[in-house]
C-alpha cells in the first residue's frame, strides 16, 4: 500500500512540475534557513555547559553607586572568594581570575616578542572549579608557586612548537620570567573563558593579597555543594557585605552602610550561574564579549516564521488546485476508497515533497555555512556525524510534511463524490478564506522584517554619523607602547617630525574601547561619604588636542604651568554630579590614593571638556576626569594625509628602528569604534538576509497562486477581451484581490513591528525615532514586490489569444 502511495505521489510531482518546483524550492529555502538559525541558537545556548560542575558554578557580581551612575561589575573584591569558602561550608570550591590585558611574550633567550592578549592571573584552585583537562603538568600544583604559568595547547604550540614546554621559561614584557608548569586543553569557543590561553599564578600578584574590600578587580567563581540552591545561598552575600565590606567603608569613608543608603548610594553583591553569563550578562570587566538573549529570541522566531511561510506555500497551492484533484477524489470514492486511505495518500505526497526539500535544504545549508559563519561570527558546522542530528532531521521532515499536508489532505478527502461527479461542488468558499489568511500571514512577516531592517540600519547610521565629542577619523592607534621602554617620549617626538603626523599623544585611556579606571572623588570641604565614582584617566599634555576634544570652560593642560601636575580636566557630566554651580574653574576635588582615610590628594579643576561618548551609545555619558600622568599603553597619532597605508609604513619603519624585535601592532580609531557595534551590524545583516528569503519564499507561493488564478479564469479573460477589455483592465482585475491581502498584511504588521523595534531601541540611551515614513516605505516595497510577482502571470494571461480560450465553448 505504501509503495502504491509513493508511486502515485511521485507521478503527481512529475505531472505538475511547475507547482512541484515552487513547493520544493520554497520549502527547502525555509528548511535550510531554519537549520542554520537552529545551529546558531544551539551554539549560543551551549555556552559553558560542558564543565562538569556547570550547574553549580556561580560568579559573584557587584552593583556599586557612589554619587555617579551605577556601576554593574562582573568582578568582586580580592578577599571575597576565600572568605566565602571559609565562612560557608556550602561552598565546595572558589577561585579568582584577574584579567590583565596584553603582554609581550617570548621564549627566554630569543629576541622576537609576540603579543598575547587576555593574559590572566588565576588562583591555584582554578582547576578545582573548571574541569579543563591538563595535557601536561599537575592541575593541583601547576599554579601554586609565584612566577609560574599554564598554557593552552594552542599557546604551547605557538611558543614551543612540538617541544614539551614543561620547565621552560617565557619572558613577559621583556622583564618578568615565568616558568611553564602545565599545559591545558584549549578551552572550547562556546565558553566565556575561551580567550584564556595563558594563566599566570595568582601568587605572583601582590594585589591579590591586599585584603581590600573596596577594590573590585577579581572575577570570582564559586562551586556550591550539591543540593544548594544559588538563589538561597545568595542571601548570605548580604551578611558578607555587613560583616566585611561595612567595616571597610567605615574605616575608609568614615560612614556606615546605612549612611550610604540614606545618601542614595549602595554596594550590592549577587550571584549569576555560569551558564547564564554569555546571554544574560553585560557588565563592566567581562572576560569576553558576551551574546544577547534578545537576539536568540529574535532569530528563533525568524526561523519558525520562515519555515511556516514555506509550509503556507504548500497549503495554499494544494488547496488552490483542489478543483484539479476533485474528480480524482470523486472517482476513487465512487470505486470504494475510504477517506482514511485518501488522507494517507495526500499525506504521503506531502511527506515525499518534504523529504525531497529536506535533502535539498541540507545541500543549501552546507553551501551557505561559510557565508553564515562570517555573518554570525561563528565557527558552526553541520553535525553530519551525529546520530541525534539525523534523528532530529528525520522527525523535522516528518513534522513539516504533516504540518504542510494535514489541512490539504483533510480538505481534499472531504469532497462528496456525487457532488464532484455532477460538477456541483463549490470549492472557492471552503479553501479561499484560509488561503487568503495564509497569504496575509506570509506578507505580514515579510513586512515586519523589512521594517526591522530599516530601523536597525537607521540606528547604525545614526551611530556612525552622530557627533561624538571627539574626532575618530584618521587617528592611528599603536599598541604596546610600553615596549619602547625609556624611548616612549622620544618615539612620540620622532613621529611629530613625520610630515603625515599632525599631533600625537600617549595614554592607555581612549574614548573607544580601551582601559577604564574609576575612583571616588568629592568636593573639597565635604565628607568622603558624599563622594561620587568617576572615571579617572592619566593623559599627557597633547591628549585633548590630538583627539579634538572641546574645552568649554577654562583651559587645557599646558607645559607653561608646572602646577598642572595637580590640575584636572573634567567633563560636563562630572561638573553636574559634583554639584558645582556657576564657574567650576579653580574648585578643588579630593580623592584618596591609598587605603587610609588620610591618604588624600587635592586636584584643582583647570578646564571643562564638552561631554564626549567614551562608552557605547547604549549608555548615558558618565563623569570623566583627566589628570597628567604616565600611561604608556597606546600611542595615538592624528594623521593629515589620505594615504593612510604609506603613513603606517613610515611609522612602522620608525618603530623598528627604535624598538627592534618588538611587534608593531596598530589599528585605526574608527575601526575600534565600529567594533563596539559589531553585534548590531551582524543583526542588521542577518535581518536583511532573512527578510529577503522570507520575501522570496512568499513570492514563490504568490507566483503559484497567480498562475493558478490566471489558469482558472482563462475563459473569463477571453470573454472580457472579446467584449473590449484592455490588457490593463485584465491585469488590474487579476491583481486587485492579491493587493488587498498585502495591504491588510501591512496594516497588521506595522504596529507589531513598531512595538518590537521600540523594545530593541530601548537598549540605547541615544537612538533614532521610528518615523511614519518607515512604514510607508516598507509597505510600498512589499506592494511593489507583490505586484511585480502577480503582474507577470496577469500580463501573460492578458496577452493570450481569446480564440484559444473560447474555441472549446
């Protein structure tokens, strides 16, 4: 019986090749898109779940507010980890990480350095918390001694090739010698720790033993005992706060935690499961760039919608062509076929079409995977070796076949034989309403994606063109400035002799992503508990001029004023939050430079800088202060030439002369700025891609419906032409009904898209408005595409010779 069903199904596919192609191609596009997005979503949801104790590992986070904006930190004080471990037996293990940026690294005895990013200090308990296998060395002792380190397999190959690195030494920043005591497997890419390739022993870092409850610099992880709930245990953090942080606040600021609360300030600690970090955490001092659960939801919905649009095509074409199958059903019923066997026949056809589409979808997904990986910044693969993948794929094929074929099967099998054979069966009312609803659904999704794409690209354009308060164009950033040693200032002076260089500055603090440092400041004469947390950047005399910051009051740092060593520039936000009314120039601001209350230093405000965006446009502009100081991490050169690469070559030649053997690494500030919004750029590109796919799939179905409508109304068209109807009249007649459906789709889609994009834009403090013309443009585009699709068949039908359509009458 099954064999017979398959034969009939195959014959029907061959008999109606045009409609079969529309169904198979549309369904395969929907399945391929769904497969790619599903692989992306699975990868995003899999982060950090491979650790043996993943369900019991938590990170301690901190929320701090001192006068200024709230700081949401992914770090905690240095004593936090082991204080909790000692005080609470519910904690099985604890460890800390201290990310310390990039180092210049080379084997001892060699000359050429390699820049190693994300060099991180780790406690000896690191491997008690994270189950990362060791290839060489003992995980219990590898990080116990000072000046020892553990490499990932990838880093070990980079520095030692096929040699065993154990016992060998590496020189960091040309002065610190570390001995290799272990090699761990490279951490998988689906982890927020994936960038960690070099772990230095925490015992090497004096900062880790200061017992300072005020400095938040350590990523702190806990493993709770089995059966201990994270939400319940997190209540103990309030006790930790009162028992340890409270006395520190009292001794350091002279006020209690209650006094802080009354002033609107606070310190709070919380726990986040490690499996939630990638998609649910966007804090300062994250160890990696995390994802966004919002995008996972968006892409999941898009995947479902694309598949539904493809299924809708099948249902539409199957019900539209029901009259062609009506006599077949009538004859088979008259010959004794039961409805169940007809349902089975039609479902078999749908299943066959589904599995053919599935096979084609696999090919399309495989071919599109490199493009999709580039688009999503992933390294995904179609898991063809996994039996689970094939099982799920087969179930998906069967499910899609049932979803797409169930309604047509029950619709067609329900025809009454006697009415069909007498020609009295009226079909259009039964299937037409559902078919119209499905067409509206298809174009509603397409219009929503079009609106979403326009809004995303308008926001990205707004980010690119907004006045930032500094000039990011033609600014060359040279990393590893500390590699110059004592020649840093000399190198800066030499660059100014190059005709392409307008100005130059040295600082590790840039308005694009770079180092950040905050401290507590308070106006002279006020209590320390009235202080506010503010960014504090050490810069040189040429910083403001090189980045084209605007001085709105006072003056810039000047070499003519030796007193500027205790001078300070602040931005407008800092003036407001410090509470200065009138002219702030000459006012003194106090801060602490040591662990004791008497360790105070007074800075005099000499200038006010106009607010500039030093953080993402998702955030409001916070307070910033700048003081003179050495911070030789980055050299910024303001160029005055269009030949950027020639300028880079000249600077590189100078670098190699003054820092032989040191890596010359550079980037442009505008590229750095763009990286801040790379996630939004990817979302925009993905939206465009899948919006085009949804339109294409929807148009395939519309094309088929238009062809069927023209075929069904051939004789009517012939009569109208004989009676004098023009080609335009015929095209308008055939297109009118479809255009009504598209207009209804636009009306339904617009408020839904407005709400969704408003939610997306709410993540930005600075954003575009969603204006009325966006909906008009999306609607006109959808109408134009639909009209173009339908008109092809309408014009073809209108041009047909009426003699051919009427000669059988």
